[in-house]
């Protein structure tokens, strides 16, 4: 089985297991996803969702964030960790959107990654969920699981993204990444993985190696 064939099988099986491929970050507006994505660095999505409930109630627009007092943002997002750096980048990215993109979130990875605090992971998330374009969000779940499956031999996020773009159907890649998060939390965990309950067991290079 080629990597491309395996990738298609993984898409099919996880689509069956998790029909609803939804983002685990809570948001209503495009800029809220961008901000939540920034806050999720080295922080759980669950904690981000708790923090953004207060944050988005107080700051409702890109303009609000651009004009915000960084110190106030710091206090609200403190539970997310790295709060000083994150607060600076939240205000900075919204100012940059107003100054360089006419108040509109750009729709390319190249432009998004020029914004303070936005790396390729968050840029791909926005590209896929907001603009409906092909995206590969290489978070820890994606990197770990695709590595175990043998879809990539890399661990660097950019290299993993490049590998996966070569073998995933573009129209299914974004949803697969959301499903990998659900799968990683439930079955293919970082520690204590549940191989006995895994629908991908026969496709998994790591499992075959463990049993050989």
C-alpha cells in the first residue's frame, strides 16, 4: 500500500468514526478563531475556550483588540500561559490587519504568517475553517498520529505539512486534521494509546513494528 492509498483509507475510516469534523476551539467570528489559535500555543483547547468566553465578551471586534490596553488583555489571558507575549501579539496582529489589510483577515498563508504571533499552524486553521481552502494543521496530534501511521517520517511541523499535502486529497485535508485531534484524545494518545480499540490498527506502521 502506498502512502497515498493509506492516507485515503485513514480519511475514510476517521470520517466514519467522527462524522462531524469540527474545530475544538470555540468561536463565532473569523478573528476569534485567529485569536484562539494564537492562545492555544502550549495550552489546551479546553482552557483557551474558558478564557476566550470572557475575552470575546469584552473585545468584540478587530478594532476593539487593536485599541485594547495590553495589560488588560494580559490579565484575562493569564491562565493560558505566556500571557505577556500572547497579549502583545493579539493587539499587534489586529493593528496589522487594520493598517496593512484594510481591516480584513488575509486569505493566504503567506500573508497571515506576516501577522504578529501567527505561525503556519494557525494560518492553516484560518485558511481551512474560515476560507474553505485546502489546509493541513500540523498540531501535536497530527504530527504524532501521522508519524505512527507511517504517513510521514518527519516531526518538524513544516516538513510534516509538506509530506501530507503530497498525499492527502486537498478537499479532505482540513477535516482530517480536526478528526485527528478527536482521535488523538480518545484513542491514539501521546501516552497510553488504545491500540486494541483502534480502527486504524491494520494501517499503523508503529503497531506492526511493536507486534513484530
